[in-house]
């Protein structure tokens, strides 16, 4: 069985490529640089179509994930990669079974609970939650547009939230950069939220294609996350400890953080990052679990 993976040099794609190769699949990595295993097939996500000749299955991981400020010129590149690039992948796949790795950032944040009771999670977000508007950055908008194309083409669309794991180039580096002088300031109070181990996302990609002993998943959107939500502060303390960074968490008023994110240019402080840390988003996993997928990896498995 030959699995084609776009974005195999990225965080999620590289994990998937290594896991697929370990299972004995033939892997081709489609991107500008060679992937960690398998055959390299050069492809630029904003230029031309990938060559899937010989591939039986496709997983589309390639994406531009930057959290850009409004009006940033790089938005055009993000649209070219995330939307137009997805169009090219769908054409090249030519009806092959395809998994499109999307994001829970497609959900409209205006219609999910901003906060939750102190001891409980907010109402779980299902795949029927609105995705057409309200996004806080170009990443959410372009990923939502891309997955609409994938759904219309009959793909399986996976929506993980805050993917973490070894080699994470996004979440953990930002966290460690903020934990300075023994203090990690966080906006708002502690909340429950869903996180997704990259190993759980990898397992979902393979399961959706019928490669883990269960039938292929029907086309449609599926939330993907760890089995149970985490308390935000506990999760961040665990990561700090794993990296041997001694830092105390301090809570800042959420309204002040939102105002600063809208009116200042403090590096790393954007409406999206404040929303990620202050809004309790717990994903409903019923639809993916019904296909036989079981998320077995947790934050306790995390090691840098």
C-alpha cells in the first residue's frame, strides 16, 4: 500500500510519515524538502499540482499555520497554500481516498462558550458547530475555506485542536518564550480545554484510511483530541516541568489581555492566542469514536 503525504516535513506530516513507514507502508513525501522517510516528490503547495502517481491513499497535511495580524501581506501566501493548494491536491488525488487535516480553528468562536464553570467543561463542540464566519485570523478563515472544498470532494476531514508533541514548532516554543524570570503570565482564569497529541492525530489519519484494522471512515468532518479535556494551568505546568523550566503561573484579567491584543503589537499577543487561552473549547469525539478510533495518548506521555 502506497501512502502519499503532503507537508511531510512539517510537525504533523513527519510524525505520520514515520509511523506509516514503521507499519510497512510505502511512503512518498510531497513538499519542497525531503520528508523523514520514504521517497521525496518535490512539490510547492502554492505552485502546481503534486504527482500522486502510484499512490493508493493521500493525506493532506501541508498548511501555512502562521497567526498573522490583520492586513499582513503574508495572508495572500497563506490563502495560496491553504486554499488553492488544497484545490490542487484534490484534483491530483483524482478520487483516491483522501484525509484532509484541518483544525478546530475553523469553528466560529463567537458561538462557543467563552468561559466555563470552575469545575466543569463548557458544552462540547460537535462537528455541526458553525464554521462559516467569525474567525480571528487568516489561518482559521483559510482552513475553513479549504475544508469546505475537501468535504465537497468527499474527503475525510479531521479537526484537531492545539496539536502538541515532540518537535512541536508552534505551541511549546511560544509557551517557553513567555515563561521568563520564573513567571508565566496567562490571561483569564483556569479553564478546561481539549488538546490533541500528535500521536492521536496520526492514529486518526491511519484509522480513517482503514489502515488500523477498522473500516475506512465515511466522508465528513471529525473532531480529534485526547480522550478527556485538561485543566489549562495543569497542562502548561506539565509542559514546563518536562522542559525543566521553573515558572509560576500568574493570572491576568482576560478583558485587559483582549484589549492589549487588539491595540498593541506585543510579540505573540494576538486576539487568536488570547482566545485560545481564555475560551473553554472541549471537542465532542462521538463521531470519531463511532468509527472505532480510540485516543490512547495523553499529555502524561509528553517528552521533549
